[in-house]
């Protein structure tokens, strides 16, 4: 995943009826904000889940919805470095 800018998580099918855009908080990052860490799998292993893509975008009712996430550096992050 890129650190900044838009990431199309699911492009949806035409005709697109809506866009959902996930935006992180002032001190957050796309991966940290929208990822559930160490989710236990059926085989007993654990992995990180970027849920807008792994869960939401796969729902059947989301077929005609484009899902995106945006990440950027806020002024708060710039001044706290």
C-alpha cells in the first residue's frame, strides 16, 4: 500500500451507485486506522486484516459501490516530528 493518496480498495461494478471513502484521523495512517491486527484464522494462524477490502468490499450488497481509502500527512503530524 502506498503511504499517501487514494487507494482504490474495490472498484465496484458499473453502474457505480456510490463511493465510500475511508479517511484516517489527524495523527493516523490508513493501514493503522483501518487494520485489525492479529485476527485468528480458522487454521489457528493469525494475520492482519485491512477490513475495508477484506470484509466490506466483499459484501454482495456492495457490488455497485466503489470503496477507497485516503491517507495524507496532516499539519499536526508535520509539527510533531
